[in-house]
C-alpha cells in the first residue's frame, strides 16, 4: 500500500499536454496507416477459401507457398497454425473454380511435393498411419478443414461490424450523458474513439490479419475502457459533492489518484490472462489476444490521460455536478402556518 500511496500523488492532469502530444502522434500514425494501407482483412470479410492441413513432418511455409505457385495457385497466404506440422492456406475468391476444386488442387499439389521430400525419420509415422487404413498420400498431408466465405457475406460482415461499433459508441454517449453529465459523455466517447483508432492502427501498421475474433476483441475493448472510465468519473462526481475546498483541477486530479490502485490491479490481472491467451492459446485466437492486449494498455492510459482531461477542457464545474433540488422540497419542510 505504501507503493500505491506514493504513486497516487502524481499530478496526472498536470501532464495532460504531454499526453495529448503522445496521443496526437499515435492517432496521426494510425489514421495515416488506415488511410494508406488499410486493414489486412481476413477471409471473414473479403471472402475466399481456407484450407487447414496437417503434415506428417515439420514443413516450411515458404516451401509450401513456392509449391503452390509452381502448381499455378497464385496469391495464396500460407502460415503456421499451431505446430510446425500444421499449415493454414488462404486463397482469394476464384471466378473460375469452386471452393472444393481450389482445396483439391491445393491438397493434390502439396501431397506430390511432400512425397518427394519425405525424410527417413518420418517413415515410421507414415507406416503407422498406413497401418490404420490411411492412404500413403493421405497420411503425408492430411486435410483437416475447409471453409468458404463468399464475397457478399464478407461485405455484409464488414458493414455490420462497422455498424456494431457505431451503435456501441452512440449507446455509450446516451448512457453516460444520462448518468453523469453531457461533458462526461463527450469525454468518454473521445477516449473510446481514441482507443479504437489506435488499436486498429496497430493492426494496420503491422499488417496483422483482421478477422471476426479481432472485431469481437475491439468491441470488448470498448466495454473495458468504458468500465475503467466510469469508475474514474464516479469518483470525480463524488468528490465534487464532498470536497468543499480545492479547484476543479485539484478535485479531478485527486479522483484519478484515488482510483489508480483499482485501475492498476484490474489492468495487471487482465493483462496476465491476455498474455496467457497470446502465448498458449494458439494461432486461432492470436489476433483476438493481440487486440485485447493493445486495447487494455491503451484503455488504461486513456481513462487517465484522455477522458478526464477532455472533461476538464470542456469546462466542467462544481455546480454542474451538484444534485438538482426538487421543487417544493423546502415548502414541504416548513411547518404549516
């Protein structure tokens, strides 16, 4: 607790200009990258065919990509999907071939190449697989899953995903304005837009695939960031009503400091879970975990350095937070003549 006591005397709002410069740089980079490069949408949004394969022995995605190119299969995205024996192949929508034909071509080309590069160490595994009734080629490269998403479905998902984030922000604006005051609502939405743009910007800059699980993580980040911001706003409102002395800046700064232990503990415990998902969850939820990791860090930062300073700049005062006296309250308390 001594550590928290020392930390919670920090002049957070006094450092708001430095924080704004940092946020401005991050937002400029994010918006610039989103405008120039855009997001690396997965087949959930763009449409295409996904083929998941399991090799008998470790393989190299670069070699797989070269094999597919030699077989006339262009624009294939190849990556590990778990272990070094699990390969994921993504193909764009083809106007000439159906998804079943595309997957058959991929598996056929890779099985021929795998037969030529079979090592002696893998012979035992091959014989064991054949002994259970599998074919020689089937055992060398097994097709585990095939998925197809049409381009129309991808466009619909893109539209609905964007609308989901927009509706969430509008709902939050109404809720915070009703519970607190319109300046707090604007400050909360500014912080949320800040968090979403920077999270998407990181995905754009690093060209990380943006899929449906990532979209779900972005929506979860909105909820997490709002929860953190509401806790700070709630303490600000209470202190405005309890503290008789002190300027608006001092009251808000004290409120942020008082909620800091809770903010730090919540963020650290959440990050531990997210890091576990990122390191041990496998390739299928890697994007989801990365989005949550970025969102938790940015959301914690924005609840302190973006939301509260925004409310301060909008001109909040003690009078704005005082409860409204009900009409006739004084009259009811006076004795009858």
